[in-house]
C-alpha cells in the first residue's frame, strides 16, 4: 500500500463524498482537530494504567473516529458512524462518577500535574477548539449529537485530568494561590 498519493501537493484534499476542497476548508480543519484530539487522548493513554479510566478513554477515541467519519462524509454519514444521545449520557454518567471521587473546587486550576493528567488537559483544550470548529460548520447533515458530545467530552476530560492527579497524589495548582 502506498501512503502518499501526491494529490494534496496543490493544497487540496478530497472529502469522503469525492468533493475536492482546499486543505484549509472549515470541515477539514474540524475533522483534523478531532484527529489531533484523539492523538492526545492516545498519548495520555500511554501514561495510564490499564484500568476503567483507560478503557473509557479508548471508547472516547472510537467515538472521535466516528465523529471524524461523519465530518468527512457530509450528508452521507447515516449508517457509517454515529454519535447517539446514549453516548452523551455515558459521558454525563462518567463525569458524575469521577466528580464524586474528587474534592470540590473553589478556584480555577492551572492545567498540569502528572504527565497523563497534563496530556488530558491538553486534550481538553483541543476538544474545546474542535467544538468551536464544528459549531462553525453548516449544520445541515450534521448529526445533532456531535456538539453535545464534544461539549460533555471537554467536561469529562477536565474531570479525568483532575482524577488522575488526585489518584497519583499530585496537588492542583490553584489560580490565585502562591
């Protein structure tokens, strides 16, 4: 299999529909950012033990792949991949479960801590960018659950990063404290 095609050398790429678009197209930017997000989740996984959190983050990566497919096939994603209301509910349940194990926040925190937690914080900020990019797309043909999923995912990643630091005994740097 040849990985390079030279078709993108002029600054264009092809959507799953066969339509050629500039590589700076909003849709390409959106699904490229989803791919970047998944890569940061994968990098964080390299620093986590194989436990419930790691398995859940792997599920997140699979959902992000589905979102990328939906974005790459505008108007044609039915049956290819989907994000459901149940997927959003899974994230909400995970947020509630992880949050219950954490001390309450009384201040903003600075992203960081352990390697895994810091990478999850990076994933969270990339997720917020992906959400902004997806929200800027023409929503016709866009699954209605993608934006809620990305919104909950960034919240989940925030809680997951805090949980990893808490579990590893890493203190959180509070904004305004010295």
